[in-house]
């Protein structure tokens, strides 16, 4: 099971969370202040941190920013009162996975922790796959069946131009291989930038795609170049496009129509020159 850290100055709430998650088999650590919580966080490296927004020596948002700056691992779930909704939203922008309102609903919190652990597991698996893929000597499509020959023909046809492309097919059938083949036959010397739309939480994905300006939101301590900009004159591959948040789909549609975009918090229009391949 997982290691959880509870940081809450409410003794009763802290004890309730300890007992609830220990009953599920998790190893639970608990602190009541930012200083104590940070020490436990560094020492035990928990997978999930349940962090109260208001603490005696500061705010949970302060600790979240420190953790981000110091690359402390773990997924943060904020605990907040209804009156702190605006600050909770800011905390989400700073990297929190989710937030739960007080009074606590243990069933709701358990579901949220399970989602956080599933997300963490997926993220680790993706990192393993990416590492294995980086050692692959070749990513070419292998096969001589009529269907594969037709796929090769289609790759050749679409590689002649720069039209945006949607690749459909069941999971595991090689949609990214096809996307990489199209890129290799059209703009091999330009970047191929993959984005897994389901691997990033919506609050982070907009910044990953568009980039952001320093000060765009709490925690944005420096300018960030997004994937749209990194793609240059090459290919932006949007995998699992159907999982993309609807508001981001609207913004991407505008990018495809106008061929320009702005960083989060920015006002300067930047040209978008890459081909988009979605799957």
C-alpha cells in the first residue's frame, strides 16, 4: 500500500484521517504545521499528501510552492473550508491534484486518494515506457499484410503535404508509430513533440501546451516554453485527444484556425507552424 502524509492543525480531523487510511492498509504520517509537515515529507517521501490550506505557521499553498521549487515528490490534495475557495483554485494552479472541502467526507476523500494513486502509477508506467522507448533502435512499422501495406500507402500520401491529421484505432494498435512515420517522411529534421492528453491533470496541461509567462499564476517563477512552441516547424502529436478538457479543445481549435497562440499570462501572439497529428 501507499505512504500518506496528513498535514492539518485540527487534531480531531488529523486523527480521523490517520485511522481511516490506516484501516485501508496505508502507512500514515501526520503533522500539524508547515515546519513539521515539511520535515515528515522529506524524511518519508509519501506518495500522497493531504494538506490543509490554513496552518499556524503559514498556508498550505506556501508549502506546496516550497515543495515544487525543491522538487519534493508526491501528489498534493488540498483540504479547505468553503470560504477559502479562491485560494484553493490558486493552489490547483500551483500544482495541487485536487481539493476537498471541510467538513470532510471520508468516502469522497478515499476516492480522491485512490485517483491520485492511480494517476501516480500511470505516470510511473509512462516514464518506464518512455525510458524503454529511448533505447529502441528503430520505430518503423513492420508487416507485409494488405492492411499494413495500405497504411504505408496512406503515410506516403499524407507526408506530401502539411495537413493536420487524426489517427483512429484501438488502444495498442500503433497510432504513435504511424504518427512518427509521417513525421519521419515529411519533416525528419524538425522536432517531434508528443503530448499524452490523459497523463497530465487539466490544471497543468494548458501550461504544458501553451507555456506561461513569469508571474502568470502563483508558482510561475520563470517563463516556460510550451509544447506548441517547442514543436517549431515539426510535428505536435496529441495522443488521447478525446480525454482533453473541453475548454482546452476550444483553445486548440483556435490555434489551428488562426495559426497563432499566446502563452498563459502573456499578450504576445506567437506563430504556430507545426503540423498537428492527433489520436
